[in-house]
C-alpha cells in the first residue's frame, strides 16, 4: 500500500520524506490555510520539489469551465501535480476534459461507491473516498472505501483509490489489510505508527543488559 501524507506543512513533509516512506502528498484549501502567510501555488511548487511522487493540489472553482482552467494552470506548476477536483456533476465533467488532456485528476469528497464509479468512468487517476467523515455520521467509512476499491478492481479502471479522512492507526491498518491502493494520512497518525510500548520496553531492556556487561 502506498502512503501519502495529508498536509501542507513543509517541515512535516521534509521529515516524512527524509525517513523514506512517503509516496506522495495530498493538500486541500483547509490545509493550505493552516500555513498562514503562504502563497498557494508557491507552497505546491515547494512540495513538488521535496516529494518524488504525486502532489494533489485542489481547484477552488465550482463550475466546470473554471475548474478546467484552474486545473490546467495547476498542472503547469510541476509534473508531480495532480489536480484535485471535488465530486459534483461539474467536477466529473471537468475531470473528463482534463483527463483527455493527459492531466492526472484526484476526485475528492467521494462518499459513495456510485460516485467512485462515475469518477472512474470520467478518467480520474485517483479517487478519494472519505472514511473518517462517513464514520462521523454513523456509516462504516472503510466499508465504503472497500466498495470503491472493489469496483475499480472489478472493471480494471486505470485509477487508484486513496483512502482519505484517515483518523487513526487502526484506519491505516484496516486499509492495508483490505488491499486499498493508497492511504493518505496526517503527520500525527504517521508518527503514531512508529510507536508500540513493547518496542520501548525491549529497547530499555537491551540497554540495561548492555550496561551490565560494561561494569
């Protein structure tokens, strides 16, 4: 399973890339807004210079004409840029146009397998169902992610499923066990994946035993 980092924080991205386990980055207007004083396009270009993989940059427009216009402009920033478009009728139309241009699109804010099917047929390179937000309203978010993956796999669409709105390390584990293509996760969740109390206890025991051999 590929792991994308869901952030626009340059320090977090550099740290994760330095570890050598990040395959790409996803951003959105909310994440960009958290980085106060940052110019959107400059942030995207900087991220692309750090990450050797897809970097999702989201359009702001809601009508297909301007989605296409913004998407083409974003795609020119760097070869790593993936244009992120929200799932709407206009979004699907814009996706089909951009895909025909050879521009990779990540269709986001997907909450049902039917939406994923339409996005795949439009030529989306990536489809992002939101697990955590579905959980918030009483649905099984990961079940929906799995259904989206099953549809894409059954019909051999040239697209990858990105499990988004990941909240916990359990979400990540479940995605890996289900065979989901990609999970995009916050930096904090990534850091939690390194932790296990028995690992800490084991290291302390090794160090304690080593000190005894030096006496």
